[in-house]
C-alpha cells in the first residue's frame, strides 16, 4: 500500500491539511480543517465548524467564513448534507449551492456524500473521527466528497460516490485521484465483532481489521476506504492517505471518541476554474 503525502498548510491564521495529488490536478481547491485558529470558546476551541453541537451559532458562522475565505471560497456557496451515516449521494446543481451553509435545517436531507461538476460550489462535510473521502475526476472535471464512518464504510459510500459520478458525468474510476483525510486510527478505534464483521464483509479484505484485547477488534477506517476505492477501480498510486489519527492528536483535531462533547472539523472541496 502506497501512502502518498498530505501536508499541513497555513493561511490567515488557520491550519489545514491538504493532499498533494489533489492539488496537482490544477482545477480544485480543498482542505481538511484543524481546530487551530477559530473563534469558539471551550470546549469547542477553537475552530468548531459544526452547527449541531451546541456551540454559539454566530461563532460557528464566523469560523466557516474564515475557512472559506482562507481557501478562496464564498460561504454563500458552501453546500452541506444531513450526514446520517448512510450511503446516499446527493448530486449538487446550481439550485443546491449554499444549502446548509448558515442554517443546519437547510442542509440536504438524508445524504452522506455529494458530487458536482459546477465551478465555485464548495462541498462541505463535518467530522470528529469518521473518514473524509475526496474524489477528483480530471477527465470530466468533476468532484465527489463522502463521509465514511464505520456504517458508511460498511455501506460502501465511497463506491456509491464513484458510481454516481459515473452516471452523472461519465467518470471512470481509473482516471480519478482520491484522498482519505485524517480520521480515528486503528490505534484508538476499538469495536465489537459486529462492527468488525460489517466492515470486513464490505471490503472483502482483512487489512482494515486486527484483533484487540478483551474480545474487541480494531478497525482502520482509512485502510477500509483505501480497499474500497481500489476494489472500485481507482489505481493504488492515485490514492493518498493522511496518516494522522484524530483521537491521538488533540492539538490538531476534535475527536468524539476521545472527548464526547466536542466540535467538528470540515472537509471542503470545490472546482475553482472553468473548462
């Protein structure tokens, strides 16, 4: 398994993680936020981007404004979905741009992934341990973004995203660049046999699962989604994994598993140039 590089990137007092292979496509901007540089107070310090965690709404919106501005994007075009730990993929058109950007109730219902080929629409999903999966199709200038916790991984939301891109834009997985962002690592993710079996059956691969102690198992969500992307036809050398565990790295990341009541990071991606 080749783990191509992600790197830290600082802008306007904020810190992001970015994948080199997505940057090199030349027509998208993207990032995975950290908790560094925002306006929220304890326990959401400081760059909480989730509107659903009882943080002050005006501070969350200020944080979202700062992030979008740092990436050269407009909060009015930030488009979000409900995130229900499933595998439904929303196709984002012009009329959907901005859904949920300032109001949680306005997010697109019942979906955990989005695809678009419209320039300027910023896809945004929120995380505190689950794995963000970014997909870029340079051949058809289309993008997809997915939220993959264990349920989403077991339902194969990554492949559903690719399938939707194929139906809507003609995407071929072999042409895509993909990246899997920071998530809870195998080191910190102890699960029961039911979760381990669900992930194993979908991946049809033992690499994401190891036996822990006390009858528990350890699941690696990043490796699971790497396996699923490979199985769907994305070449191994075109998949970048960020080897940062959200639960281990308290300075950089929120973690629901570690803290319980906590904030949310965001995965953001947009097409930023026309054909």
